[in-house]
C-alpha cells in the first residue's frame, strides 16, 4: 500500500508520541518506530497506515530483553508475552488514536 502526503503526516504524528509502552510504564517518550497492527489482518497483509502504534526498538523488534527497567518484550519476537505484559495491539491502538484525537 503506497503512502501519500496525508499518510506520511499521520505516521510522523504517531512517531512523535514516542513509544506507547515506555510512556505507559512511566519512562517518558522514547524514540519510536511505526508498528502496523496485525490483529485482524491476513497472513502477510499489513494494516492501513492509520492502524499503527509507536514502539521503541526494544518493544517493537527484540525478544525478551533485560534492561535497567526489568525484562521487556518485543512484539515481533514475543507477541503473546508482549500482549500479556502491555495490552493488546488493539487496546494500544485505541489509546494512541485517543491521544491524537482521531
């Protein structure tokens, strides 16, 4: 799915929030990557550019990792542990959309 100017502007707003998990844990806004929500998508399909959440590299791509804040889980390596620890993708998506007023 290609991106237009409106999509790029929205993704920029999402990324500027910082990692939603880090913020929910009280660590403040950490630099974020865009994670396309997979819930409800077919295998190999990607959500629209509006169904995204901001995640730092640890919470996005890495598996279980011990940090100065304790063990942290990355969605792509440990989706079940991630959702058990931080909430579902759809819960986090609702939170992000609420924060952005969309």
